[in-house]
């Protein structure tokens, strides 16, 4: 019963961490489109009445604004503002750091050295995990996600011999987790390949 409660709680928290940003993003998008409706209304009147010109124009304008903001955040000044905003407000939101790190990895951004795929030895089992950091004594902090919601899970500090880094894409590990372990054989094969000695060595 205890394991079921933990599973249900982890699954619920994982689902909330995924759906909440999506829900808030949709609300903000709709709010922005409504706010820009007055601005694009004169242009919309020039188009046929059967065409939802006001909504389409508002949506496109929101996308353009988002694109321009994204360009601004790529500049040194924009990045400094983003870091200040995250540290002062967003970091205080539970789960934000975890969600940000995962989305950056999924987007292929390598600004953070965390989230390296691995197989970790937990009790008598091998479990998919991500290396978060290496400690001074050579041990690792690893995040072991829950399936099928990889944004929820548990944190372990394990010795180096119990953590097996994998030379596989981040997305491949996430796919195995979201598909209830299907594809784990490739992860095990990657670990065994890394362990195998080079041909001709003594």
C-alpha cells in the first residue's frame, strides 16, 4: 500500500509539473491574443467576414513578439536580464529548476553539464538515471526519474562504481522512461559496450 501511495504521488506530481507550464502558457497566449485584438482589428476588417482574421492576426503577432523576445534573450544583456529574473522569481517556484533543465536538454542546449544519461545500481537493480553532478570524492549525485513522468523521481548520492555513464542521447533515455522501459535494452547495450575492453589490449 505504501509503494502504491508513493507511485500515485510521484505520478501526480510529475503530471502537474508537465501540465502546469503548458496550461499557463496557453492562458498567457489567449490573454495576449485578446489584448492584441484591438490592435489588429482594423486590418482584420479588410479581409472577408468568413475568415477569422482577428484571431489569426493576433496569434501571428504574438508569435512575432515571442520570436523577438527570444532574439533579445540571445544577447549578453538579454541573458543577464533572464538570469536576474530567474534568480529573483522563477527559482522560487517548486519544480521550475527541474523543468528548465529538462527542457533545455530536450532542446539540445548544453549550457548545463548536468543530466548525463546513466544506469545506476539501486539495491540489486539497474535503473535509468541522469548524472546531476560529480562530488569532490568521486561519487555522483544522480536523479532517478519515475516512469512514465521523468520530471518526478528521487535523488541519490552514489559511489562511482554504482553509476555507469552512457554514451547515448538524452532523448533516448527519456523515451525509454516515457514508454515504461521499452528501449532499455539499448541502454544496457551502451553500458556493456563502454565496459568492453578494446580489441588487442592486454
